[in-house]
C-alpha cells in the first residue's frame, strides 16, 4: 500500500460558520479556505461582518454554528489564550495599544507567551528603531501611525504563525500604511500567514496572494487579486 500524498493543511478552513449578537445573526454560513503562506485579503463594506469574523477566528466571539480549523486542528470554541499559544494573533480594529502604558509596558503584555521583556524589546527595537528611543513614553502620546506601529510591533514580537489584521490602514496617511505593510511583508517572508481585513482594497491587494469579498455576513466572491478588483468594481468599493 502506498502512503497518501502529504498535502499541507490550509492555515484556516471555515465551514458553515455562523455568529450572532444576541438574537441577531451577522455571519450566515461562511465557507472559506486560507492557504498557508502569503496574505489573504478579506474585503467588504462597513457592517459586512469582517471584524466579527476575525474575532470569532481568534476565539473572542462565540461560534454559533459551523466549524473552524486552524492548521488542520479543529479549534471552534477554543479560548483566545490557547489560540495565541498556537500562534494565532489578532491586531484588532482601532489602535490596539494601551494609551496610559509606556511603549515598554505595552510590549510587556505579550511576555505571557514565554519570551522575556528584554528579548522582546531587543527584537522589536531592532525592527522598529523609532520605538526604542522612546521606550518610557506613554503610548497615548504617540501619533496614530506610531501607535499602530507599536500594535504591529507587539504582534510581530509574538512571532505569530497566523496574523489577523483588522483595518491596519484606517485613518493613516498612505506613507504610514506603506511602512506598516512593508513590515507585514517581512513577516510573511519569515513564514507567517496573514489574513488582512480592509474596507479599502488598494494597498492590501498589491501584496495579497488571494482574497475574498464579504457583504452582509456572506462571502460573495473569492479569487485572485485581479478577480477581486472586478468583484469590487461591481460593488462600488473603490478598488482602484
Ligand atoms: N457589539 C455588537 N453588538 C451588536 N451588533 C454588532 C456588534 N458589533 C457589530 N455588530 C453588527 O454586526 C454586523 C457586522 O459588524 P462588523 O463585524 O463590525 O462588520 P465590519 O467589520 O465588516 O464593518 C453589523 O451589522 C454590526 O452592526
Ligand atoms: Mg470592522
């Protein structure tokens, strides 16, 4: 008997995923496969359910129905800290930093995953030198772009295998967005798979390998960046 050919498990497999807020269902049976490696873009208008989807995947919001497998492992109902130990890291919508903590103390928050603060700081400040010179400064006194950089730096410090980005670019100048995504690309080169939610498609589609479009709780298109440009053009989402 020959051994079966070893096909790698996808990084994420969702089947019939539903989620609700109280009695109101907002994800209506999402089927989605995110392959391992590269960046998968999840696009769609405000209210489509993109943030809810990421929060469900990260274990922060309950699964109503359906299944989630990450790297071949069934994880529906797993606690967020268990998923974090498996390398799942969510950078949430808005500035994911604590404004009243210093840069160093914001980084201290990921030491529970095992690395020491000095190791984390050394790694982060090598990659993000602008943060190192201000390690005692309160995060709330940084510019919006610097705060997002700190949030991304903290995510990078956990060496995630699966990074979930929720609207990384919101409210930031194009040059800042480019810098942030350059760091994301560097992370991908080290083997991290990225699932990036964006309402506006342009920057993320330049580096995406594939993606999907969500509208009102359903996936309405999946494909290559070129396919998605076409789908988005039909939705007046400003893909260009
Ligand atoms: N905390 C909440 N309580 C009730 N409804 C919510 C809550 N958060 C989001 N929703 C609703 O769920 C739907 C999906 O929202 P969301 O996941 O934030 O979409 P997106 O990120 O695509 O803008 C929307 O209809 C929104 O109004
Ligand atoms: Mg959102």
